[in-house]
């Protein structure tokens, strides 16, 4: 196969998988403007929300969730085979030098087709333990770029793992160079509380944060609230704030977060690897609420790592009536010294050069 100056990025399903790929694609194109980039993913709503992908050619493959393997293995096998055939046709047409797997099951068919055609595959692993897709693909991959130093322990010893950090967009990585010890806010810039439930929102997090903020023990005086609710929970979240008389800016998704990160004083969010990499570069103290059903419990392990290193406070999502967020919110909203301690912990975990390091690894497999 004759290969041209082309790279295929495969994977998706969430912003956590896609955004690192966008960052690396931009870096590679900045190094060589003739680089042709193709993103292969699904038509899920989370991907459609990420406008940054629109600057690159996109190809949609049918999504087939991995739980289908258990429910109907015959149907799963047929759909997977069809996806590999389509992926092989795509790769023959685009003739890439490298395929980059971003995680998520959308990456599997393309990566399998690539190895069958002799095209090097580089995998990006955003979390502290590898996801299902990367575990299936890693043995035949040329390299796996990991966001956490300890991720290699969850992969076979024969796999070439390179600790690069998690790629972030250049503007977000640039926040790491702007760290300073100036006061968090002043008369012209009130402190800001940011609530993010991930690219698709999080119903439990939305409801529990609003409930905590309504508690009289939580002092909100002088704070500005920004809340990413997800599209499905937008109206209900806005209605709840309105009912409680709390002023808040509620949006389904924040597309350009750089300036928002620059202003944020405290964040409440899930514990996906990409979110944590961005918060570390921005140096934002965090209350992390890991998703209780994340694959291999990776969000809880991510959060534990950040908490143990003094960068965040972890709160477990519970089904009980007691609200576990109220006390840590009360404490951190009213304690600037504690916020500074967490901020310093976040700074130490920042890896703003991760994007360039991943691009360097990919470059090793390009002609």
C-alpha cells in the first residue's frame, strides 16, 4: 500500500476520547500543513457537540456497544465484521501512515483493519487503567501513550507504553505557564464555581449540587455559578435554580472552556482523564465525583490518584438521602487557604507538553 501524508484518528463516544485527538491533530498539522487528518467515529450526540472536529474530515461508522457482545454475540460478530470491512476500505482509500486509536469501541474496527494492512497503530489511553478497547488492541499496537505513569501496570509487559500525559489543546496547555500567586478574585472578578457533568451531563450531579447550594450552611454570597448540565437536563436544572432563587448560568455544553478555566475558582465535576488533565493545566482546585459505573472503575481510581497527591477532594456518589456534597462544598467555598493547597497540588500534576510528546511518538512511525 502506498501511504501519503495522512493520519486517521479513530474512536469517540465522548469528549474525553475525542478532545485529546483533536489536540494532537492540530499539533501535527501545525508541524506540517500538508498533513491530511481524518476522524473516524460515531454519530452520537456527544461527538456532534464538539465543534472542533468540524475542521477535519469526518467519517461515520455504525456504533455497536460492547455490551451487545454478551446479549447477542452473533449479532455483535456480524456488525463488527461489517465495520472492519468498511474500515479496511476506508484505510485503503486514505492510505494513512499511522492510525491513532482514541479509545471507545469506535476505535476497535479501524485499529484491527489497520494492523491487518500493516499500518502502525498508536493508542492514547486517557485514564489510570486501560479501557476495554485499548486492552483488546494494545498487543498489536506500535505504542500506547499513557496519561498516568502507572497505567502501564494494567497492560501486558510486552506492550510499548510511553508516559506522555494526556494531550490538551494548545490554549489550555498554555494556562500552565500563567500560574501566579495573585489573589483568586477581586472587586472586578468575583470567584466562580464551575459545575461540569461531562460532555453528556450527569443527572445525579446536577440535582445534588443544586440541592447543596440551596442549603443555608453553604455561603454563596459573592460567587458566580456556571453549570454545564448536558442537553437532556438543561431545562430541569435551570428550573431548579429558578425555583430556589439562585442565580446561575446554565448551559448544555461549554464549547470553548479556556477563558472559563482561567476565571474558575473551584470546580465540581466527574473524574475522566481528559477533564483532569485540563484542570491540572489550569490549576483549578476540584471536588471530584467519579462516575460509579465507569469501566473498570477508572474514574474512582483517577480521582483517588489526584486526591492522594493533594490536588482534589473526592466525593462518592451515593443512593442514600444524605447529600455527600454539602460539607465539602461548604468548606471549600469558605476556605481560601484550602483552595490554595489544592491549587498547588493541581499545578504539580500539569503536563502541558503532553500534546507535543504524543505527536513526537506518532512521528516515529511516519515516513
